[in-house]
C-alpha cells in the first residue's frame, strides 16, 4: 500500500503548567517591559477567526539555544503563553517531512525524552521569578501536562484523505500512541476513533497523548486542543488541592486535643477549608469562561470531542463531588463547633448558678 509522503509538517510539543491562583496580565506586561522582554497578545501570533479568550492571554517569545533532537532541528523560538487564571503553556515547534512513519519516530523520541520538559520547567521557573509580584498565590510549577500536535500542511496522499485512517490506521495509531511495535486491531480502532473533518481536504484525529491534523490552516483547531489540555491540567491541579483539603478535614475530625474539646482549634482550619471552596469555585469559573466559541459549530465539535477524549466531564464530576464533600465536612465541623460552644456556655451558667447557691454558705462560714 502506498504511503503518505509529508512535504511540510510541524510537530508542536506543548507543555502546560500552573503557577498560581491568578495572573495580572497587565502587570506582567509592565514587569517584562522593564526587563526588555518582548510581549504581545497571543492572538496576534495565530489569528483567530472564531475562538477567543476573555481576557486575551499574553504571548512571550523566547529563544531556544542548544536544544537538539536526533537529526532534527527545533525552531529558534519557544512560545510561552500566560492565562489570567494561572496557567502557562510552553510550545516548541519541530519541523518534519518524509513518510508518515517519520512522524511516528518523532512521536516516540519525544515521548522517551525529558529534554523539552526540563527546559520548559526551567523557563517557567525563570519567568515566575520575574513576575511573582503579578501572580496571586504563586507556586512552583510541579505538575505538567504534555501534548503533541502533529500538523501536516502539505502531503502526497495515496487516496482520499477521509479514507486515510481506515487504510493506514496502524501507522496513525502508532503516531498517536507513541508506539514502535504493531498495535492490536482494537487499539488501532480506539486510537483513530475520534476524527472529524470540515471539508474533503482536512482531517483531525484526536487521542489522549497526541493529535494529528491534516490542514493548511489549523490555527483555530490547535488553539481549541491547546485549551482542552489547559483545562485538563487545571482540573488535575484542583483535584490535588481538594485531596489536600479533604486530608486536612479528616485530620481535624480524627485528632483529639484539649483545644478541640474547647472548640477553638478548628477555627483556622475551617477558614482554610472555606478558602479552598472559594478557590475551587473561582478556578472552575475562570477556566470554564475563558474560551468563547463564537458561534462556530465545527470548533465546538473539536472541543466536545477533545473533552470526551480527555475525560474532562469525569474530572469535573470528581471535583464537584469533592467540593460537595468538603462543604458537608465544613458544615458538620461548624455545627459541632457551635454545639460545643453552646455546651460550654451551659456549663458556665451551671457553674455560676452553683456558685450563687454555695457562696452564701461559704461567706457565712468564713465570715466574708
């Protein structure tokens, strides 16, 4: 069977992390301007006809010196994009050409190497050191979400593009799954199952680790897939924060101290749990409202399919369950704290009454 010959292709290696609760983008622009770092609206790099962000993220271009893959050149600039809800993306562009298997080799090489991930971590840490004053509740970038976007702009095809996943599903599946060995028919069918096209000359296949896009103008599709990965990362961060909050809440319930008996130890802990509820709600709102698909049904389909592939609904449901659990624990702890205070007040009243009864006898006995 004749193979696909890629004339022009670019692999966009995407790395997403979170550096804080929120980023003041206007202040970041001013801070970087003082350091002579060029910034611009991210939308000016890739003109978006239908997908927009509210507010628009900030784009920072950085040089990429001394980074090499085996026999491959990396574009001289890395694209860093900052979002107001605390997310930062770092993208490296790697041109490739040749048979379709070349994209598979590149996918495997990037999957096995931590070079770009480590470089992205260093860049984000250095950027955070410069803009820390513009970040609300800054934190070191510890959790990353990586994704590969293989964009094929020009290629020689052995047949109609829409039939490519059925004819060469094995090669495509190995690109998407970063596998060197042949995959089973079931695995191939699953890897190429999420596909969509707007016209006969474009095709997008979306998987968990990577996406393959045949299109001469795929900027908007790339932006939507990028945002879906950002949303996944933010939900993972929120999930970790909620787990920590649940652990602290359980610890408060199980720990016995004299302060707990008096009902005064849980005040600060309850405040932290309450703050976690507020932070979670704010993060949900900011991430959910950041992307606006302005009436474009095709991009809405891209986002819906990517959300299904990344299991965003399950992440959302899990986070909401944990938020409900924390709220329930918060209410129970608050009620118990209030009841214990009432009990203490009742004992104080009883002691005062007893004192009033006993005091006359004591005073006469001792001549007071």
